[in-house]
C-alpha cells in the first residue's frame, strides 16, 4: 500500500483570497501582522511544508519497498541455506534440526470414511396418495383423483 501524498485545499483557498485582497490594495496592511506580505509569506511557508511532507512520503515509500525486497531476498536465502544443510547432512540429521529444520513424520494420510447415503423409498406415488386421501383438511375432497 503506497502512502498518499496530499494537496491542500486551505492553500488553494488562501491563494484565491490573496488575489482578491490584492485587488483592493497591493499593500493592504491592517496592522498587528495582518498584511498582504505576511499573508503571502505564510501561504508560501505552508506550501513548502506540504511539499516537504510529500517528499518525505515519497522517500518513505521507496524505503519501504527496499526493506520489503531485502526481506524477500533474506527469506529466500534462509530457505536455501536450510536446503543446503539438508542436502549435505540429510533432513533427518541433527545438523538439520540445529539449523532450524523440523523433522516431520511423513505418514500416509488415512482417507476419511464416507458414510453411505441412504435413500428413502417412496411406497406410493404422489397421485395415489392424493387419491387415497378422503379430505384435504377442510372437509372437502381433493380435486385430483
């Protein structure tokens, strides 16, 4: 799963607001740090931090892939090392057990017994059963006979 880089709706909104404020006055200044210049500096600073964040995510994703590849290579080599011990010493040897191999008992799997399926024999056909019925539950005779 790759990490998602991000944009900033806040930066986009502030950039549009800056353009609108500049349409009033290029040097608008309300005092107490509320000026076009300070606003523009904060927008640029925020944009730079988002870009730095996205760069870090990209580097982190690259690092994650490198670690995964190294782990895969290590796992493969571990398996090959164990196979080498099995080839030289045998799978039933003490050396194979020391290397982390397990001696599995290879017994023939017993097949599960299948229970026979019993069939229910119908002693009467359905029409004959209907014909033999005197009523259908409400005191009337059935239609099929």
